[in-house]
């Protein structure tokens, strides 16, 4: 071990003698990262939220066209999903990003990050289920608002193939999602368990 | 806005430390250069808040190690190639020559460790005392000692096989 330490020391000395960074490179690194961060938020999370909110607004403006209780119920569910999904998703991402990396110790960061990530993945799973519910509720709503057709009365044939296909898809989708989710959470749990033992 | 000159000096004085941390916590050169930028960015972000309550080096290790922990190592598709990335890449290529086979072996062994042990062994190799390791990691000094003994035994067993 002492040999390793002295080996490490000599490598560190050599690294210290090799000054490779220029002032410009250091400033460019901070600036580029700052801009990229902003770009990522606006493109992925922001765009998704805008699409959801725009769709919600469209339904809200046309909610009067949903003239039966079941269409109204579908409309309300669709609205709830479209509004809560992006808010919850953005909130959980923000929580992970807001970890104070300068104040927390290594152990605290490990614990917080592992539990935030677990919660984030759980929310992602929940979001996937909610998105699926959206497929069932958005179709009759869109059909009524766009084409003034009550899909439950005029287009029952579509429902006969649409619901079974969606249920089969849901089965495989949930199974796949669960296997991905349990793999990641197991590794996070292992870290937390090891920390508990220490 | 942090004092730019002081910040630049800090990074220049400690570029070796950033290199060593990013080398340990990344999967490949691509990932390492991404993490390198992220560490510099996080240091820049928290530099303004640093009030001197702890040693500058303690603060720096804390930020760099925490950044490495929370950094996503997912391979990103279509990574942007630009002069900045190429410059950091060159640093890695040139600095790798500093390392002889024994150092490469040591790195490969550390890479196999779990994140907790990685942080502790790195700080130990950096010559930090048990108290300093405890301040940075949040583990008690006795726990640091126990973990280090375990790590040493593991390393010894690997070297002997």
C-alpha cells in the first residue's frame, strides 16, 4: 500500500508539472456547460411540457363540446394527466439537480442521490401508466372535439380492436418497464444497504 | 459572478486533481472529458459560495467527488464535437503517457471498486488524513479506517493472485 501511495505521489507531481489548461479553455468550459444546460432543459423537458399544456388548453377551450358524462369524464382525466405529468416530471428532475454539491458530504450525496433517483424512477413508471390511460381517454375526446363524433355510439368497431390491442401492448410495456426499473433500484438499494451497515 | 482570475488560478493549480478524479469515475475517454467539464462547471458554480469555512482543498474534493457521483455516465448519442472537447481530449491523451503500467494497474483495480470505496481510496492515495477523509466523505474516522483496511486486503489479494 505504501508503494502504491508513493507511486501515486510521483504521478501527481508529474501531473502538477504538466500545466495543460489555458485561461480561455477554463472559461470556455464553464460557459459552454452553462449554455448546454439551458439548451437541454428547453429542448427535452420544456418541449414536452409545452406540448402537454397546449393540448390541455385546446381541450379546455373546447370542453363545452363534451356533452355526455362519459365524454366529460374522459376530458377531465385527459386534462389532469396532461397538466400533472409534465409538472411532476419537471419537479423531480429539478429536485435531483438541486442537490448542493458543495455542502453535502460524499455519504450524504450518495444517500440523497440514490433515494431521489429511486423516486424519480417510480414517478417515471407512474407517468408511463398515466400516459397509457391517456391513450384510452384522449381518443374519444379528440374524436368528439375534432370531428364531433361520439366514438362510443358511432364507431364501436374501432373500440373492439383498439382496446384489446392496447391491452396487449400495455402488458408487454409494463413488463419491460418493470424489469428496467427493478434493475436500477436494486443497485441503488445495494448502495444504501452498504451505507447502513457502516 | 465569481472572481474569474481567482477561479482560473484555482483550476490551474488543481488540474491534476480533477484529472485523477474524472479518470477514476468515468467509463472511457469520452465520458471522462464530459465529467471534466462538469466538475469545472460545478466548481465555478459553487466558488462564489465558498466562505473559507473549510480548507480550499477539502471544498474542492467535496465538489469534485459529489459531481462525479451524480454525473450521468450514460453514453450520449451524437455527442457534440467541437474545439473545446478536442482540447480536453488532447489533455487526456497526453497525460495518459505519464502513467506507467503500475499506475494503469492501480487505476484498473480502483475502477472495479464500489463508489464508496473509490472515494475513500482516492483520498487516501492523495495523502489525506483520516480526519480529512472523514470531513469530505461524512464517514466516521473509525469507519474510514475499517474501510481502508478492507480495501487494502482486497488489493493485496488481487496483487498476489
